[in-house]
């Protein structure tokens, strides 16, 4: 455990940031999973609607600094290809 006041504050701040990042990542993963489930169910309309939500969640995660630019681009690209491959 830290003894210095500034170190104690850093521990509190880091734990808050960790919790925030965990919530953002979890919401992003849930949105991505909705797209995958809709694609597996072969429901094109639901997959496209879920894709819009997933892209929005991914962009939000990037804006908050939780995900990097390339990671977001890769996730969006793979999801878009997955939905576009449907008949």
C-alpha cells in the first residue's frame, strides 16, 4: 500500500479509469456479439441494424481512448465484411 499522498490518489484515479474502460469494452463486445449472433441466425435486417450499433459503440470506445485507431478499424472492417457476405 502506498504511503505518499499523491501515490494514494493515483491508485484511486487508476481504479476509476480501469472500471470505466472495462465498462466501455464490455459494451463494445456485447454490440459486436449481437452482430455475430444475427449473422449466424441468417437475419440480414437484424445484422445490419446491429452493425450500426456496433460501429457506434466501437467509435465511442475510440473517442474515450479505450481502443486504438487500428483496432477499431479492424473490428469495423471485419464486422462489415461479415454482414456484407450474407446473401
